[in-house]
C-alpha cells in the first residue's frame, strides 16, 4: 500500500453522527460520504483527547498529548517533538499545511507563522485569515447572529479560502511526492457560512437519544458540576435538540470538502485520502455541553474514512482505531520508518491483510485550556476501550465502566458491579501498563490505588522503580545519556 501522494482532510468538532454515512440523522454530508463509498469507514475510531490542541498533537506527532507537551489548549509542543511534516519533508516529500493548526501555544487563531516542516508558501492558519480582513469584517466573522442581517459569501469564509489554496496546491504540485493537510475550522463555532446553509436546518430537530435524559446518578461528581443548571431541568418526551447554525455549517464544510475531492480526482486520482475530525460535541447528551473530561462517544468517537489504491471500496471496519495510528500509517505508506518515540501502530496491516492492529485504544484528559480558569480546571483522566468495555479513571473523582455493546448510550456506570470486576481489573492493568510504556508524566501509584481495586499494591515512593528515557530517531536526536555513567544509554527502560 505504498503511496507517496497523501491528502489529509480534517474538520473541527464534527461528531461521528454528524456524517450521514455513519448515521442517518437528517444531516446531509454527501461529499464526505463519497470517501466512504470509495474506501473504508472506521466505525469505532477515537480521538486521544476530546479537545482541539491535544487531539491535533496526536494526529500530527504520533505521540499521545501527555508525551509531547501538548495536553491542553494554548500550550506549545516541546522543542524536541517533531511533526509528521518535518519527518516527511526531510525525506524529500513536499509537505503543505493549510488551515487551523492550534499547536503553536498561541490563542485560538494561532500565531500566523509557518512552523518547520511545512511549505511557507502554502501555510495559512486562522491568524493569516483574520489578517486579510478589515476590523469590521473580523467582528462580523466572529458572531453567528450577524448571519441574520448580513449575507456572507463563500469567499468570506475561512473554509472556502482554505479549499482555494488546497486546490491550487494540487493543480501545481500533483506530479510530486506530497503530503497535503487541509484543516477546516468548520463546523466549530461561530458557524459563519453563506446562504442557504444558515437557514437549511431552521426547522430541523436532531434525533434525541436516551442519554439526553441522563440524571447522572452513579456518575462522577464532576459531571454534575459540569451539567450545572441542566440537572434541574425537567425533561419530557418532547425534548428537542435544535442548533440550526451548527447543522448548517456542518453541511457547508461538507461542500467545501467536495471541492477538494473534485480536485484530487482531477489532479491526483491515485492519492491516499484520509478524512477525520478532532473530536465531537456533547450537544446536550448526558446534560453536558461542548467537550471536556469525559469518555462518552459523543465527544471521543470521531469519523475516520480512508480511500485510495489498495483499500477496499465500501468496507466498514468496526475494530477500534485511534488518531494515534495516523502518523505511523502515513509514514509506512510513504516508505519511512517510524522511530521508537511514535506511540501508535500503522493501520496498513488492518487495511491490506485484515489483521486487527489495536487490542484497545486509549483516551485521556488533562485540562481544557491554559488560558481559561473554567471548564473544570485540571481534570486528569485516563481511559481504555477494547471494543466492548470502556474504563475511565478520573483521578480526582469517581471512575466509570461501560458495557458499550449492552449500553450504547453509556447510561449505566458499572464500575462497582461484581459481575464485571474481572473485566474491569484486567482493563485497569492494561491501562496502567500503557501509562508507563508511554512515559506518561502523570503516572504514579495513585492511579493503581482506586477504592474498587481490592488487590491494589501497597503504595511505595519508588513505584515501579524504572527509569524510562526517550528514544528518538538518530536523525533528530543523539542517544540520550545515562545519568550514572555519562555515556549513551544501553537500554532506554531499565531499573533505576
């Protein structure tokens, strides 16, 4: 499945069931559906963290958010972390990034500066977009209410301008080896889009799932704080979910993706095309809003589609996969060896040989944003999902266990159910091992000593007693030194 022409298309806050090939809700995404028709739809794909920057950190570095210094919004990545752009550019691939970046430690819009590893002639983040606007246009572009009095054209939007640049790149550079990323901010608010999209869903009601009525009994206490006044609302069978601007811009960004897909068909029909979104949106499920420290499918389960030579058309793959798989997959397709620092595994064996790659996937949470006091503050969470059971350890609150096959709405927390104690403890052991394997900076005995874990080890200050040094490719970093000898380490993981 070697392919030296790859296009990654991504959106922001687009739930898995906002895409009609996943679930027929009434929302229309015919262009994204084209990718599923011509390729594979991963039915159980998950983000590594349901917040913009940490999710993107995993997508573009191949490391979990906790491992690359990017576990919250507005926190720049560590200096020794290298993106997929750098790795491929150094292998002679033309790398271009167009759209929302959110990895430079700046505010929501970014710094407007092309980071290393990407072609500066095509770099275009949200700060660059705002710099093209007048002050009045900037203010208009940030409030959805302005669509009531002002007809925006497609050319006014960030998404359309991103598509224009992507099409230009494909037209001019399709004969080269390339990795092109097109990263839309849409359908994330403020939902600015041209007619007819703002009014397309005025009378539309999103299907109400049972978990909209969740009272959060036997759920972590922090979730009740998050829900706030919503817990006091009396909800009846006629409860409605309406968000016409959100749904409208969801269809608008689909149309923009269609423009890029048309250009791919014209200029690079044999390219590997990958589409995903960074995370979802609670949209009132479990009486919660936006995204945050939870493992619920509404925010952690994401759309992921791939099409290209060697990929079976119309296939649906229900085995759990993760954003952490994307970098190693892209590297393998490009014929580039993944260094030891990459946390995930390539999906190529699953795509070409039908071999399951992940026995489970991991999800985490640290903080929503450094800049904001709110959104719950520091909410350390580590979670694991094996395709049937989902276990979440909420370090400062109560823990969760859901049987997804029996309880797809994640209504019943079975963390203290004796019938699932063996399953729970096994997942817990796997999760703890992964925290140590990936050098999670927040790892420690306290994750093991949960009130329900009757056989938890006695806490010790030494914990597991190993030192776990980082291993990067020699191209980017010489082998780290052993503190005891000053010489290059023989084994990265060894007894302290």
